C-alpha cells in the first residue's frame, strides 16, 4: 500500500505542478461561463446590431397587403410588379432584401404557391416568422367569417397553459416543489461532467502508460514495484487530480457567473430580477415559468446529489480508467489504440446518446432502469435519473454493482497490464490478450 501511495503522490504532484494544469484549471470554467453568458445575452437581446431587412410583398391576391407585422428582422413594403421579373426587380432595387410573392390563387382555403425570393439563403427563423404571420392572418380571417369578434380572437390567441408540477412524498404525506426542466438540466449537467471526466482522465492514464512504456522507464520502475501497484498508483493519482480540478472548477464557476452576467447583461439583470420579485401571484403561468424553474433548482437536496455524483465520478473513472490502463499497456503507440478504444468507449457514447431521448422521456421506465444498473452505462444514466427521483433500492443496487464492476475491471486490467507492460514490438490481437488474462504466471 505504501508503494501505491508513493506512485499516487508522484502522479498527483507531477500533473498539479505543471503550468498547463494551472492555466486550464483557471481558464476553463471562466471560458464555460463566458460562453453561456454570451449565449444568454444574444437569446435575451436578439441578434444584436443586425440590419433590419426590407421585404417587398408582391400581393397579387390583394389579401395580405398591410397584414404582416414588422419586427427586428423584417420590415414589409407592399406593391405590384409591373413588366418586371423578380430577378430584374431585385437587381434594380438593391434596398430590398427579398421578394415575397403571393399568387392570384391565394385565399383562405388555398394557401399554396407562396414564394420567398432572395439573393441570400434565408435562415429558418426568418422563414418561420413569415409563415407564422401569414398563418395568423388566415386563421383570424377564418374565425372572423364565423362572426367572432377580433378582441375575442386576440384573447383566445393569448391563452397559454403551463403545468405546475408537484412531487408527492408518500411517506411523510408532503408536497415538494419540482420542475421537469430543472431536473432535466441538472441531470444532463451531471451526466455530461462524468462523461467528459471519464474520457479526459482515462485517456490521460492511457497516454501516461504508453509514454513510460515507449521510453523504457517502466522496466526500471517495476524492478521496485509490482505491475498492479504501479497501475493502481497511476489510476488513483490521476483520479485525485481530476477530483481537485472538479472542485476548483465548480468553485470558480459559482464565483464567475454573477460577474460575467453583470458584464454582459448590465442593467437587464437587475431589471429582470425586479420584475420577477414584484410579480403578483395572479400572473399567467407563462410569466412565472422562470420562477418555477429557479424554485425547482432550489428544491433539490444538493448534499445528496453531490455525494452520489462523487461516488459515480470515482467509481466510473476507476471502472473505465482500468480499461484505459490495460489498453495503454498492450500497445506501443497511440495509433495502435484505436482498435481497442472502440469497444471500451462505445457504452459511454451509447449511454449519452440514449440519455437525450429515451432516458429523459421515461426516466423511470424499464430501459432507463437497466441502463442505470449496468456498470458500463450507470455512471451517466443514473445521474440523469437522480433529479427525477430514484427509489433507494435501485440506487443501492446500482452502487453495489458499480463497486463490483470496477473491482472486476481493475482485476481484468491487472492481468493484461502485468504482461503487456513488458511486451514490445508487436501489436497484440484480442486472442493474445485473452491468453494474457488466462496466464497464471
């Protein structure tokens, strides 16, 4: 155990003292917060200083004139083309961005044949806006034909329905605040962190072993320690680096978020906060949806979630880190790792792909249950399910199998490592690796 601790200490200090570690540990969370800050800024403020485009509406039907609403993207001007093709018209009138052509046949019962002619390829949001404006006009006219007053139509169109979800604690017969959006965001965030850390530090273990093997340093090292001790020391040392970096990242992100928000959003942050604070209880559900999301985030038991996250972070890394170590010991260079990396990484990729559809749509379904129990996928899938509520026995079973799983992969990797670490000059096949596993001495 003392030798494992010595190797662990060496791996930890070697990486922590590097300038690259210090720079990336500090810059990465700041870049993440800045990236999301920029995204939120443009979401709230729109496309920025983008020039408003003028669209000429050639309405041959006479129904759409002055019916389309101007916005930050488009202004509409109406008229009729006389002895001029669309291409010729746009060429001679450079101030127009595009030509919206409404055919003679257009009507409330025939909305086909509309063309949007532009020199540039319009974006999806631009096309959606024009389609929605025409659809709104057609629907309103159809309702008016049934003698429904316009004010009633407007009131009906403003009607929105928003569910307020409540989670029931049957044991204590209590109602708990919940929000599906908050649960989804929290679950996906935890799953992505584990997914990225396993890849990042698992590959770091593999590269470190390949480097020592290529430089023949490992031949000197194992004269003093057993191969298993060397492998475990490297895996645990790099795991300690990852845990330290994660703690620093979370701390810096929490400190940087309000600063970046104020820099990017300015007075809008305070304005939005004041509106939310003064919002009456009788406001429509849509208006308080942001508050519901924040309330949902605040309702989670974070010590419990963080504890489970740390467990799956460590055991998931040990599970896959041992396999990455086995790959590194079996090959002489990074090029040869590709054939062995695919079967190891596929379950991780598979779990994150299914998480975005199957698991989120049915977090307590049969597929989600089995994916959160199987050690290959449980670190990612269980983190997604956790905010939605997981029965204690399911979590306990998943944790027990995860412990058994990483103990098995560590044993399996040690069988490959003890022989592969001293094998040079030949890329092994799966058949040869199987012989190494079965070899008793």
